[in-house]
């Protein structure tokens, strides 16, 4: 049964995440954005809260929380700084997720505890110059040579790419077999032939590191394959389904920040002798914003609940991501409008929220790809 009531523990975790984000993240979010700086110090603080391993089982040093709780925290962190929620969500969903679901016992013991403690950073590398939305078209190859696989190729736009201690890399081990020939590898930093290329200069989530990864005759032990050869596409798609629930929560958090800023401004700013909020046109705009935020949260919670119940949730995750991301852009757009010219100026945070919101429509599958996923379920 779906309930709209959070458990006392979830209420407590949400309140604590809000306080943490307001105390430690919000005060420096603008500066990190301006400098385009990934902060290891802040990442360590987020890890000390237990957020990097929030969904990691307790036996591997995590909090063992459910997806719903994860979404509550992502929303609060995103409300303060979307870039920090990228690090948290990719660590949990895109890296710990596939290791928990498909990894061997040895891989779980080796990689999950340092991730959960924040001692190691990680990334998930699927995208390539010629494999974006068409992620099956992997040109990175791995060829077996004795007990090792030799990896060659380039990954682009990888979140955490420049700071990660290890990467989950999808590569083709059999090009003729197409998607059935894709394999997921764990590649550690320092492996000869593994280098970090350009760091991207971005519109938004600027405090998140986004970089290119290059593999040149990089030798990977057989034991570093996740789930066996040929399972890479299934692992990647399953991982992205999980990640999309978190992107829905991210959209809600960013939009909430924009709504709150707009409401405050509309109360304070006077024109024609009245606070802006007294103008019905703007009051109605704020109502629409709040309604959209709550709709996106419900979609996100539904997808999280389905995942927690171990039910099929791919369509619902795509809906949560699609609606949450496009909603965030719309709400941030409206928040700037309510601020008038001041909304365009960096002294006010809404311009950062607007820039940050935009990425949610692009990564982990663009809006067009979400529509294709949803269509494959509802137009059958
Ligand atoms: C800041 C940032 C962080 C990222 N982090 C990661 C990461 O950590 N790991 C990772 O692997 N990737 C990451 N990505 C990559 C991201 O997932 C891809 O950029 C995204 O999937 C789109 O691929 P593309 O950029 O190649 O666009 P393309 O696939 O070239 O798409 C261009 C346009 O065409 C549309 N399009 C494509 N095919 C279709 C179709 N069949 N029907 C209709 N429209 C279509 C797309 O929706 C889009 O509008 C990140 C990207 C950014 C910008």
C-alpha cells in the first residue's frame, strides 16, 4: 500500500539532511559554482553524514536505507547545491548500485566500504563521442589476453571523472554481438594506460567535476568484470533506471529552492505600492510552481516505492525523471521571471538554480529518450 506518511526515522533523516545542507552546503554553493570547483572537503563532510553509502547494505559499511530515504536526502542536498547531489547520487545509484546488484562478493567487500566511508570516489563511464543516446554503440573495446582484458577507447562527459579513484566502464568485448557483447569493468585509477582527459567547462552543476577518460592498452584483471562478460548493457540500463529516480528527486530539490527564493522575493519586493505577491498574475504563477513541484515529488516517490517493493519501476523512473527535470526548468524559469531583472544577476541564487536545472533534462537519458522508454511501456 502506498502511504503519504513518512516513517518517524525518515522524517528525522529528512530534517537532519535539510539542516546539514543549509549549514554546510548552501553557504558555499555559489562560490564553488563561480570557481567551478569540486570540493573534496565538502564531499568528505557529506560522506561523514553517511550519504555516500546511504543505500549500501550495512554489512558493507553503508546505512542500508531504502530508495525513498535516498530520495528525501537527494531532494534536500539538491535544494542547497545540485552539484553536490550529483556526487552523492552517482556514488549510490550509478556505482554502488551495480556492484550491489551484479558484483561478486569480493567486489562488494573491496569497493563498497571505502565508497560508503567517502574514502574513495568513483564514476560511471558509459557515454562516448559516438555513443550518447545510442549507448549501445560502444566503440571502447576490451580484448582478452591471458588473465587480463586490454581496454582501449575514450569516454566523455563523465561526472566525477577527474577525481574518481575507480571507474565502472562499459566496453564492447564482442562487437558482432552488439548489446550482448557489452561488458562492465571496474578500472582503478593508476592502472597503466588509464588517463583523465579534458575537464569540461559547464553551464551548470559547475561544482561537479565532469571529465573525459582515456584508455590506451589498459590491462584489467578478469576479476574486475561485473556480472560476467556480455552483461554490460543489462547492467547499464538497470543502473540508469535506478539513477533516474534520483534525478527526479534532484529536479524537485532544485525547483523547491527556486520556488522558495521566488516566494520570499515576491513578499519583499514592492512595485506600484504593493508587494509583488499581491498581484494575482504572480500569485497564480507561484501556485502553479508549487503544484508542479508536488506532482513531481509524487511521481518520484511512486517510483522509489516501486523500487523498494522490488516491483517493476522502469516506466515510473522515466516518468519521474522526465517530469521532474522539465518541471525544474519551468519552475526556475518562472522564479527568474518573478525576480525581474534581479533574477538575471548573480547576486540572487535563482540564476544558478536555472543553470543547474538544465542538466537534469540531459544526463541519464535525455527527455527524448525518457519519452521513448515510457512509450515502450504505455503504447504496447
Ligand atoms: C554534465 C554532464 C554529466 C554527465 N555525466 C555522465 C556520466 O557520469 N556518465 C556517463 O556515461 N555519461 C554522462 N553524461 C552524458 C549524458 O548522459 C549524455 O550527454 C546524454 O545521454 C546525451 O548524449 P549526447 O550528449 O551524445 O547527445 P545525443 O545522443 O547526440 O543527442 C542529441 C539530441 O538528439 C536527441 N536524440 C537522440 N536520439 C534520438 C532519438 N532516437 N529520438 C529522438 N531524439 C533523439 C537527444 O535527445 C538530444 O536532444 C553527462 C553529460 C553531461 C553534460
